[in-house]
C-alpha cells in the first residue's frame, strides 16, 4: 500500500453507531431488523459522510453476519462503499474467564492480511476488550444506548480527522479523546 494513502477506519456497529433493542425505548425506532428495534445514533449520516471523505471506511461487528447484512445497507448513505463489511464469522472466538462466557474479538491480523499496514489503521469500538489485541489502533467510543440527545459523533469525527495525517497511529495516546472533544 502506498505510504500516504488514506487511513483505514474500521467502525463497530452496536452501541457505537446504532442501538438495537428487543424492547421499544418508548419512541419510534428508525427501522426494525428481526425482533430488534434499531435506533440510529444522532448525526450518523453526517458522521459516515465525513468519515468516508477522510478515510477508507470499513465496518466490523461481532454480531451475526445476517444481522450485519441487514443493518448496514439501512444506515449507509447511498454513495458510500466500505472496503469491507464483516460480522461474527470474521471474529476470533475466545473464552472470557472473568465473565465465564464466550466472546468474539476483532483481530487486526485479518486486516493486515488484506495488505493494510497497521500503522495506518484505526478501529472505533465501544467495547475495549473486543479490540484488546490491538489497543494501539483503538479509539474507544462512549457507548450509545438510544439517548436521542447523544452528541458523540460530531466530536468523534473531529477527533478522527485530527489523526488523518499521522504516520503511525499506534504511537498516539488516544484514550481521553472524548473528554478533550466534549
Ligand atoms: Mg459495540
């Protein structure tokens, strides 16, 4: 990959871009997938448009592939084509000994295999443990549980754009960005 090609920005879905609930929150959902009411995080379309202009964009969720395939076309502005859209089948299954349950992790080795140098890969996720193998690439996003007044995404877009020209994103301390942009 050429050295100054855009950063690959990998976005999580649930609690990062949307909130899906089997119970209605008491106001109209944006759409329904199976038994889930799906609520979009406020400012989502502008966020995705801004990110698509500044980065190569990808989506990676630990949810089932079928769910991801249903959700993504309903949230992406029409002219945006992510370089990949991945679900659970691309995650690594691991046993969490603290929670006594299986969990799915996102291992950026799979991205590296596509030819992306990890110095120029960012992964935005609300769940730090899912990206713990590559915390240097992670931007942790405060989780979204449907609050219609949530205003995280505009600040997140500003923050991500501030990293656009960084040669090695892994050298930048990224924790605490939300306080600085908030
Ligand atoms: Mg999530």
